[in-house]
């Protein structure tokens, strides 16, 4: 029997190489590059995800709204909340008699009381008092707008002040 016709005694024993060794046998260079580059790419992926999470944290903060650490998106909400609080303190309530509205309410009630004491001249007195109150509110409102326009860069030029 020649060597070429000899039966293959060890080839059909049912043993197969593991997949990783089969890939290595097919392409050793690709296997080595895959083994080296795979952890590097996963590490790069983790770094990119952490960087994107950092960007989201800077923009949104730790939680939506004014809870925890504030982000860039919370600035308008923060400013608006404080402006409303300041406006509520200054403006107050006409019913409660607090703040600027309470002062205006007391002035109007005093003026109406004075006008009712005027007898037949009450409508004329009341009209004069309304003119004074409207002029006073317009004067104060104009001053407030001028102060805000001076505080915001570029707004004074838009308003033409």
C-alpha cells in the first residue's frame, strides 16, 4: 500500500478546533489585530459615551427643573423663578394690601373717599385723580423700562431710548 492510499487514521475522530483557533488558522493577522483592537475600540466607545454623558449633564444638570445640580437649560427657569418672586414682592397684592399694588389700591381708595366727600364736584375730582394715577403709573413704568433697557446690552438701541 502506498502512502497516498493509506487510510486516514486520525482525521475522522470527531474532534474540531475551537472557533477562535479556526479564525486564527484562517487569518492570523486578522485574529491578532481583532484581539488587540477590540478592547481598544470598546475603551474608545466608553470614553465617547462618558463624554456625551458629560455634555448632557452640563446642558440638563442632574435632574429636570430646579432640583440638584443646575444645567445650562435651567438658567431661564432659575431667572424666571427669581424674577417672579421679586415681582411678587414688589407688586404684592391689591387684596392683601402689600407691595406696589397694595400702595396703589390704598391711594385709589383714599382718592375715591376724598372724591365722595366732594359732593356734586365728585366726578370732576375723581377724573382728576384718575389722570394723576395714570400719569404716575406711566411715569414709573417708563422709568422701569429705561432701567431694564440699560441693563440689557443692545436693548436700548432697539427701543430707541
